[in-house]
C-alpha cells in the first residue's frame, strides 16, 4: 500500500504486520522464590532510557513458567500501553538482553528486514498521533488500546534505507543531546548563582555599603528585637479591636453568615536554641538571629475542604508554587462563601509548602493579588507583620540554602513525602534587620535575580526549540526526506511481501495467549 507524499520505494503497513507481539504479566508476590532470579522483569518505571540492559526487578525461571509473562527476545521494541505517563508521552525502548515484561507493556519483535531501531524511532516520531488515535477513553489509568495500535499505519522504508535513516537520526540527535547537556549545565550553574547571591544577602554582604552610609539609622540587636516584639503586640491589639467591632456589627445585623473568627493570640516564644548558632552564618553587628515566629501572631493552615474543577475562586495548592511565585495554569476552585471568607489571600501573603516530596517541602511563594484566591491545607500562610518584615525578604530567605538546611533537619519523613508543621516553621532561625535594610536587600536581590530569570528563560526557550527540532527531524525521517533514496534498494513492498509469505509458511505472527500456570508450592 503506497501513500501520497512518500517515496515510491516506501509503503505503509499496520504496525501489527511488522513483528511478533507479546504481552506480559506479574507473577504472584506471595512466592518469594519467584523474585530471586536473574531474568530482568520490566515495568513502565524501567522505560526511562532508549536501550535496556537490566531492570529494577528480576524473576526466576519458575516465575516465567507459572505466570502469564514470557521471555522476550533481545532487540524487541517495548511499548508502554498502560500508565499515567501516557497522558503526554509514549515510552519506547529496545531490550539488549532477553527479558520479561509486565502486563502494562507490549513487546514487538520485528520480522527480518524490519530494523528494531527504525521501528522504535518511527513510533517516537508518531507519538502524538498514536496517543490521539489509539488511546482508550473513560479509563481511570491512561491506556493505549492494543488493537488500535496494531492497526496503526507506519511508513516502511526499504531495508537498506532504514539503516541509513537510523544512522542519520543518531548522528543529528547526538549533536542535539550535547547542546541539551550544555543547557542543563547552565541551568545548574544558575541555581548555584542564585544560592550564592542569597547567601551573600543574608550574611549582610550585599548591603555592607548601605550600612556604612546609614550608620546613624541602625539599631542595636537588642533595640531591633524589642521593636519587632512591640510591632507584634501592637498588631495583635489592632486585630482584636477590629474583631470586636466586626462581632458587634454581626450581632446587630444579618446572622445568617458565620460569626467573625477570633484572631489568634500571639504565643510567647522561647529564645532561639543556642546550639543552632554555630551552624548559622555570621551576621552584621546590627542584625540578630531569632525565631521566625516573632514576626507573626500565628501561622495559619489552608482549607481542607474538597475543591472542584470549576467555581468562583481558585484554590492554590502546593503544585502551584513555582520558583517563589504562583503558577496559575493548573487550578481547582471553590464557590463556598465561608471558605472564601476564611481563607481569602491578601496581597503580599507568603505561603509555605508544609507537605511535599523531601526535596520540595518548605518551598514558598508570594501571593501578589493577581486575582482573588484562597489556599489549600498543604500550605501555611505565614501572616507576617508588614511593619516588622518585608514579604519579599521573608520569601527570599525561606528559599535560601540556610533555611532549606534547617528545614531538612526538622522535617518529618513519611512514604515519599515529608512534612514541616506550623510549630516547626515558627521556630525557624530568621535573620532580623531593619525594615529599611530589608527593602534595600530586596531591591538588590530583585535586580540580581532578574538577570538569572532572564538567562533561565532563554535556556528554557532553547530547550523547547530543541524539542521542536527533534520532532522536525523525525517528521522528515519518516516522510522519506532525511536521507537520499538509492534506486538499487529493494522496494519496501517487496520486503513486506516476503514477510507475508514467510508468515503464511511458518505461521509466525500474533502470539497465541499463554495459559497461566498454577504456581508450584515452595518446598
């Protein structure tokens, strides 16, 4: 079957006609002996590289004999057909050793004349179409329907041209990968730069000249801390006055709304533990290390109510925190008036991610009033007092190495997640300095970080460009435009006819279903 736009020596063929297909299975976990062999057993989590030599799990020969899985010949093309990753990616790999697979993969062992590398690259190039045309709908886990995949048409080049195409793709991609590696290195260097800048900032180095020029305005550490505590007490009193007025108004008005929530009474905090000082950076004479809790009357957990896909107001979650700001592209919503009233965010609120993976717990972001929003339970609102600290200063510090290191020392680790609760957050060591110096630090950091942000944006654009370029290469390759055709090559139609005749003669083709054997008892 020829196709418009392809070279005359090419054809298209259903994928199911290009190799022997095999599925897999999972031997029972109740027999430990099954999982102590030397046969690699591949599941979707292993398909992270283009060529597989091994896997995380291994089976015994007895496990193969007693289950629905089988040994797949080497140089087969492995395709993930059931996994959450199929929402956006079709993982493909070639096994360089015989192995077994689980039920979430299919293995295609190409017929003679169909190059395994060619077939794998073709599937990668056709990834978008395959996911669009072959995906199952209405399933809880993303899946590819195998019958549709087998019927999916793939362009087939003559045997010798297949090899030339693979060689050209690998040559071009080798150069692309070098460029991507350089971009990844540059990105890592930018993160080192950011942390170095933050380190200088919170050691007072960025504002040394400012302090020299403003000696007459500097407080002693004792005066500074007394002022912060005074601001805290005054802020608390204002909150209680506003609450009393709101309650009085509520009592004389419409009581169908909830009674105004009583503000938190600020807790008396103990001094910062002395054993922490040796591990903290040395501060300028006018600065002081003390507990973060002195600049808030109380931290606040977000709503635990279930959100919806639509509603009046977005509910910001831990996934929305990206690089110190909020990403508004993946949102859930609420229309509950009480939830909105109780958790409505205010411009300048700093939110702390209390539960996440070990490397991400403790990240923060500032809400800048972009649109009305509330916050979810895995986030903590710091409720910093604006007359004591600048929100940008708090945000920068909590994303610095010294804050991250302290967070790592106090976090509680669970299965795949860590937690830093509100009590631990208010006990964080915090570098207090005057509001005026905080503003100068924020100004200088803003300028320096914007340079890094611009550089990262350019890196991101180059990475995106490389993705587009890779796809363009594959499109050209499987349209017959990447390498020249050789009139001496045997046409692909002749190759497929030989494959058809061989299948009829030998009976090779789609595998028959393997009967699941009963596991033998362990002696």
